[in-house]
């Protein structure tokens, strides 16, 4: 049985490297590449891959939110998160969003083939680079007072786009909302987080891994 794989990574060198590596496996086929989180969701919805390799730091829609949408629309697709973060909160968020695998990016080339096979069989795969203490925390505990849990999925999407420098009208067009609705989401976020200026929202988004400094 062929395992159909979608690679979502905005770094073309990484994406091509993964495609070349997976192409050497006789039972695996890369069916597409996506350069941002929204393209990943659209492509997954159209092609329904068996496995999605999802970079955490995706523009327009980060990997966690993209994974959440893909799992809602394509419940049979498995998502493996590729991330630079090895702390418990980011692993927990990815698993909560529906990811069934989590790989630390520095070890991706060594583990990705095994991870794809494991999640395709219905299992979970956590990178060997993760400390046992982190895995134990993720499996048995809920991080206390995760600030992102105060925000809805749509509010988190607006937050990322604001932090990436998109204006209200651009965000409205991207999310198929009215500018007034986007402004309402922004006001609600500021109220929930106790942050009352855009620079503070940007700082918060970076600190929480919603978007990166790149």
C-alpha cells in the first residue's frame, strides 16, 4: 500500500530534501508541497493525503492551527509536526490540535521515515530528541493556564496575521471576514490578554510560537 504524503514547509530546501528522502522509500509517494499553512489546509482538503509533514513555523497560518483544520476536514489524514521547539507546551499544543507525531527539526532526516510508517499504522511518534520528562508531562498533564487557551481558533488566526504585519483589510480578505469583524477580534484579544497595543500583541505572538522572527 502506498503512503501518500503532503509536505508543508516554507523553506524550499527543507521541503525538497524531505521529498528526495521519502522518494527513496518504495511505499511512499509525495503528492504535493505547500509553502504556507493556508495552502497546506487547501491542498490537504483537496487531495486527502495519508500523512502531512507540517512545519510548525508556517506563514499565514501556523502549523498547529493548520493541523487542527486538517484534522477537522480530513479525519483520516495523520499530521506529523516538524518543530524547532522541544518544550512541553508546544508539544502539548500540537497533540491537542490533532497531530499524531512530533519531530524536532534537527533530527527530522533521521526519524521522518520511521515516523511516517508509525503514524500511518495508527500509532503516535514523538521524537527521540524529546526528554523523557517532557514526554511524561505531555502525556499525563495539562500545562497550567496556557494563555493561548483564552483565545478562539479564529482569534489566534487573526493574531498571527497581525503579528506578521498584515493590515485589517488584508486579514479580512484572507479570512473572508469584514474589516469591522477583524477589528472586533483584535479588540477581544487585547481584552482577554490584557495587552492594549499592537507591539505587545506581536511580542506575545512570537513568545508563544504563533509566528517566528523570520
